[in-house]
């Protein structure tokens, strides 16, 4: 019996070493109370220089690891190493990836009411956008994501989206007539640019630089930080500050993984996300003007849109509002607009 017991203990130790070597990422069955180190992988598509990555690396990772007393190890995968935004969200939903910070517009492919945030010219200021994300509207949308086995821990900022192209400055919708512009795979984005008179072409973000370089499309629309950090200035000559969308980036985590942790570890992760979002928003806000100045220095011609011409764009994108209202009603739109007051 003694020899059998020793053999059994040896086998269990070997199994434990094997599981640790494999880097199992699931929480222990008892909610994380064992000494097993839990691996939390975070995926995003942005380069290391982008504030979303730097704040994950400099705030989220060290806070989680320190405040969990080493019980959680954070691994961050930038540059779409674990797949596109869409692939990462799907992986989080299925539980094959713990966490991702995608571009907000992609999320509507998994929970359609998230498209409320994709209505162009919806928010008149950053403060209105923040208030909506942190308030009732943001909570309502986050609650819906649970249907996909996803918890949204908070909303970071991706900034105001602007248009770049190689044809010339854009001042009115007429300047975009027939322009082949890359958009995200989002029906409201497509409807908005069709209303303007452009030819929207959905292309995966990881393929965008090459598409611009090979002139598969004439134009693209992303925030200044992404234009700068992805070096779109190398393949685009003009930047027009349309500010047509104020976009977010939610911090999404697999619900089974998160709820499988004990409450202490859940709080550690939630607090780290809160701290990360505060700085991430601040850095993006502070650096946006710097990015635009640097893009000018790098050779891009930058132009602003007059209030009169901006009103023409606002009128042209109304088909996007009609699509949303037909699908989900006017109540969410009214709630979103209420934050502009």
C-alpha cells in the first residue's frame, strides 16, 4: 500500500508539473484559491507605440500581477498576433482567449445594439462620449454583451476618426464623390459613406497599409493616433479633420473565466482596468494634437472642416440613423444625444 501511495503521489506531481508547463489559462475549479498561476492573455491589433498598448503594458499588467500577489500572470499580444479584432472577440466569446481590447465598431458584429456608438457626429465633445460610455447607455450595451459570454470591464478611447486620402483635401461631401474608401465591416459606417457619395470598401485592418500602398483603395478613416502609429503618412498625402466618429475600445473579458475567479481577483482585474482607462484616455487626448502636428511635419497636408461644410456632412450621413432607428428604435439615439447637454 505504501509503494502504491508513493506511486500515486509521484503521478499527481508529474501531472501538476505537466499542467504548469503547458501554461493552463483557466481559473482553478475552486475560484482561484489554489497556488496555480493563472495566465491572462490580452490581445489587440495596435502597434506597441499606441497608447492602448503602452497603458496595458505599463499600468494594467504590473497592477494585476502585483495586486494579485503573483497569482495572475498577464501576457499582452499587440499587432494582431492572436488574430484580427473580430477573431479575438470570437475567441473571447468561446473562451479560447481570456481578454481583448478591440476597436469598438467591430463589437457590433457580435451584439448589434453596440452600433449606437457608430452613428456619425453623434457626440459633440469628448466629455459627452465619456458620459455615455460611463453612464446608463454604456451599462445598457455592456449588459447585452453578456449574451455572448463576454463581460465589458470598461470603455477606453480610440479618438475621433478622420479621413486620409491621396486625391486632395476634403472640405465638402462633393470632394468624396466616388472615392474608394476603406471602412470597417460595419453597416452604419458603410451607409454613412454611401450617403456622402463615397464608395466604402470593408478591409481588415491588418491589410489596410498594403491596400493603400497598392492603391486598392484611395482613402481610409481612423483616429490620428492610428494614422501616426501605423505610418499611414507613408502612403497617404492628405488628412482632413472630419471628426465624423468618436470611437471607443472596450476591455472585454471572457465571462466564464472572470466569474471563475474568486471575488478578490475579479476586483484586482476590474480596478486595474479602471486605472488603465483613466490614463489611456488622458494620453490619447493629450497626444492627439501632437500626432496631427507630427503628421504635418512628416509631409501630410492637413485641413480642417468649416462649421458650414460640416453641417453638409451631418446631413449626408442621415441614412445611418435611419437604419439604426428602424432596427432598434429611437430611444437609444435620444439617450445618446442627451449626453451632449
